[in-house]
């Protein structure tokens, strides 16, 4: 499987390919975002404590992010963008439905980690392939469109999970049924691969890591530090959902709707945030910091009511929408096409480490939610 970064294609064809990538994400998100909306409480059913669920969530997202550093290097050196993309999606889309067969939280945790590692394998390669075509329409708009389609799947997934639980299905059946969108996602990915142009390269992909590192400029490294520091205060979605279920602020089947709320806001925010980034650049970060603070504050000020959790989910969605469109687009804008796999790897390593540190702190502070609010 070859690679093609930054080839000269028409704007209309670039838009078509952006939509193709978005459809893959839509179907895949029905699978793994649907699962994520129920995983924290499913872990509780299997016997995991709040601290364990929080650490699993943080470790999982760390492993979804940090290995991208090494994956980015491998992608950069080998140029096997499509190979890494296919392997990564396959791992995720197999592991998630198998959660329905897990009888212990330890086995479920292993499958969650396998899913997250799949994301680590595919993301640098997929982002590099995607950014090679998104520049024809503007990186912010391109990533925004993809994020919108991505979040449609992320809304359908939690809605399916909530309805399945409401109608009487247990967690096992609900997870196993996710094999259907998994298969559809893999078929859509193959179709995108067939349609993606190959055989023309604007620039030769350099095989030297040192040369690639030298091309990462100071502005890029400053950006990495800024994002990592802001992410240290982000409350992970796992303890948020676990706490809502633990306090029984609403019927158990409705807890995935909190995740749906976050994903819905993410979808609404994605394109405006991407377009805003195209206009004002990193100033868009000023929208992120207040939203991060507001997530635990909403729960604390409302004394952990259902409405408080809904507000927290809203702000969580705002943060994700900006992160997934504007902040990813910034990496593309700060780097040249031939080193983007490497650049996304470094970006994700710092982001994942910040998530892990934050999750460890939250797991320790979990019995005192006010302390979590102060920490953020």
C-alpha cells in the first residue's frame, strides 16, 4: 500500500475524499463511541471501582495517543500510510464488539486497551493522508467537515446504546451487536483506499529521522507545550459517566445520553471552530480554558444533579470540538506534508501523557469531587 501526500488534486475531488474519510469515521464511531458511552458503568457492573475505571480510561487514552510518537516515526520512515491505517481500524473494530463476551473487568480492560492501541496505529497515518488533501479546501474547514461526520457517528452510537439498554438488552448483547457497523466501516475504508489517488508525489518522503526532526520548527514545539498544559486540567469522560451512574442521578440506560450530549455539542462546534482557526489561529485556545474549568465546576455547583452532569457534558463537547478540528488543523498548518506523520506523533505523545497524568490525579482525588474541581 503506497502513500500520497500533498498531490495536486482539484478542490471538488478533495472535498469528495474528505467526505469519504468522514464516512469511515462515522461508521467506526458508531462502534467505539457507542461503546465508550457505556464502558464506565459496564466496568462497574463487572466489579471495577471508580478509581480503576478512571485509570483504565486514562491509560487507554494514553495508549491511544502516546505510541503515535513511535508510529509517526515508522510511518515517516516507511511511507506505509495505508497499511497502518487498515491495521489500526481492524484492531479497534474487532476488540469493541468482543467486550460483550468479557466476564471480568480485567478482560474488558484488555480489550479497551487493544482498541486504544488500534487508534494509536491508525491516527498518524490517517491524519497525514487526510491533511494531504485537506489543504486544497483549508485545513480548518477540511478537518471540521471530517469531524462533523465523525460526530454524527459518535451521536448515533451512544443513542443506540441507550435505546438498547432501555428496551431491555443487557450490556453483552448491546456490545456484540456493534459487529454490524464494524464490518461496514472496514468496507468503507477499503472503498476510500481505492478512490484515493496514487502514483504521484509532490515531494519525496525523507527516510532520515534527524532530517525530519530538524524540519519541526520552534512554533510547533511551543504549540505542543501549550496543548499539553491545557489538557492536564481536563476531566476524563470515564469518571464523569461513572459518577453519574454511581449517584443514580438518572436511570442507568440514560447515562449514555450524557456522552451523546457531549458528542452532539462536539459536532456543532467542530466546523465553526475549524473555520475560526483558519481566521484567527491559536487565539481559538481562549475558548478552551474556560470550558475545561466549567466541566467539574458544573457538577459541584449543582450538587451533582442530572442537570449539572448535562451542563458538564456540554462543556466537555466544546473542548472536544475545538481539540478535534482546530487543534489538529494547527499541526497540519505548522508542518510540511512529508513530516506530518512524525509531527502528529509528537503531538499525540504529549497529549496522551497529559491525559494520563490528569486521570491519575482524578483517581486519587475521586472521593472528594470538590478537590477535583479545584485541581482543574
